[in-house]
């Protein structure tokens, strides 16, 4: 949403809350100068919004009587995206908005059609949220597919998937969906691949379609979905095997290298100080020099030599930039 549109909606909300608002007050609330406030008022008037000017010592602007903003209309995709954001905020104490997020989610959920609301409830009960990972790009998923998969997870219903692999090969799979995990901007399904008789991890953004099949399957064994996904991603094929020695406490290293991307062990050489060995399996090396710099502590690159070359190049560019 553009700044102009966002500011116009805030201005409408302030005026519609009642009373007369001075230009100074509106300027302060919106974080813009008084000239911008007056210009925004004229833009709204051009859209036939009845904003009245009030003269005098206590003058300013007020909304004309009888005007109400039209109701907020969201598509199912937009509503599900908004509800998921609120669902995550409600479960994350770091936001400081857990109570507000929970009540806002309840209000929006009540405005959904019954069928969509029930499917969102299934999604809310099925999903596990995991934190972000450096170097990972997000991928969009259609809400209809997401809701179908979540419903199958909750009801223990088999799914027929048309799935496109990383190598762009299209296949048909029948799976028993066990766990749905939102991880680092992507959605993952942990499921039993019936044809291969083994558990696999599927990315939802690579699913061409998902169709619920008749019947159901038994409950999966008790499991930690987050740990299983992290283990699966660490065992996945990656181009680079990175080994770093880092002189820092484990808690400091984990702020930038969570368990999902790095195995961390105390340095077996017994060197003085809190040295650790970090092992990373990565598809790309370009993000690692930035993490090394952000650690702000001694780091030794053991392998691969390509990372050492990449880091020296980054250091030379930083040095050149500091001289300009």
C-alpha cells in the first residue's frame, strides 16, 4: 500500500472518530507537515468525502454528518494471509501485541464465510511456525491449496499431489500428510510418500495441485515436527560443506546461526576461550561473509577454500569503500 493511500485511510479514521481535529493535531498524528494534511484533505474532498472546515480559535476539520467509511472487503486469500500474520503474532511474546493480535484475529475470523472459517480453524490447529533463516527467500502459496493441505493434516486424510521437484520434474504422489510447518518464509509438508513407503518433505510452493482422497490413515507416531524438518533440511543435498571455528559463546553464535542451518559443537582442540566449531550445509556461499562480519568475533574458515576467497574479496571491497 502506498504512503499516500495509507495516510488517507489514517486521516479518514481520525476524522470519523468524532469531533473537530486541528491541522496541528492531524499533522502530529500522521507524521507529516500541515501543508501535506491540507493537500490530503482536498484529495479526499475530490473523492466526495464530506469533510467540513471549521473556522475560529478552535477550528480545524471534521467529518460531515451521516458519512461512514465503506466496510473493509477482503478476498479469501487476503483474509487468510492476514489471519496467519495475526495467528503468528498472537503466539510470539516478542511482538508485545499477543492480546491485541488474538482479539483482532477473532474479529476477522467471525467475518469469514462459515466454510472458509472452518478451514482456517483447521489450518490454525495444524501449523507449526519456525523462525527465519539467513539466505532463504520466501515463496507464495495459494490459500486454497494451503487450506486443503491443512484440512487433510487435521483429519488424517490422504492427498493426491501433482508435485514439481527442484529439478523441474513433475510427478504424481499419494501421501499421508503428517505435519504442516511454516519455516523461513516457506511452507513444508512432512508426509509419508505411499509409493516409496518412506517419509518425505514437500514444499507447498512446488505443489501444482492437491486433492483429498477418500478414507483416512492412522495417527502418526508422536513427533517433533520442527526438529524433523530441521533435520530433513540439514540432510538435503547442498553444494557447499562449510566448517568454521568461532571464538564466542554458543548463545551468541545462535543469534545468527540457528540450529536449522548450523551444527554447533565445542572446539575439540581445547583452545582457551569459548571456541566452537560450526558446520553448515549451504546451497550458496554469498550470505556467509555477512554473517561472519555480524558475529563480530574471531572466526577461522576451515573449509571450503572458496569461502575464504569470497570473504577476502568482500573485505577488500569494504576496505575500498571506507577510503572513499
